[in-house]
């Protein structure tokens, strides 16, 4: 059996003794690639393969939870600010862990993003 990938036409060609040629068209194979990378804890790759803001926000939250559990609180605070996690959820998480400096970092990042969004709305 032999396998060949035709990237120009986005297809996979398989040749075997039973059948001369099988063709599989590759369409949308990378749609959920970001989830695959998240499950394997390849977070940078996951963030790079997100197709929209909703996916990126989810991936940021997932990565932030991972970092928080690994006690990398500063980086987690930065990512929580970009995530779809609720303000209350994240604030309580830092409060319960008694990580006030990182809570402040998170709050500043949230305020900065609100200010940036506000500037874009003004005529």
C-alpha cells in the first residue's frame, strides 16, 4: 500500500493491491485542530490555530486554568483577561488562592481592554 498527499488539490491518494486508487478529499480537517492541541497541552499551537475570537477566548481560559493549577499566576492572570471566563469566577479564584498581586494584574488587564474597546466606539 502507498499513500500520497496532493496539497494542490487538497486530497489524499491511497493505492493498494485490492483497489488501484482511493481518493479522499481533505476539507475542513483543521476546523477543530485547536481542540486537539489543547487536549495535548500544546497551548501556543492551539492559540495559533483558532479560527475566531470565540475559540481563542475558550483556549485562553483553558490555558489560564492550566497555568493557575501549575501556580504560574502572573501568566494565568494575563490569559484570563483574554478569556471567556466570567469576571466573578476569575476574581474569586485569585481571592481564594490569596494571590492579590495577580488579581490586580488581571483587573488592570480587564480595565485596559475595556478602555481600548471604548476608544474604538467613539466617533
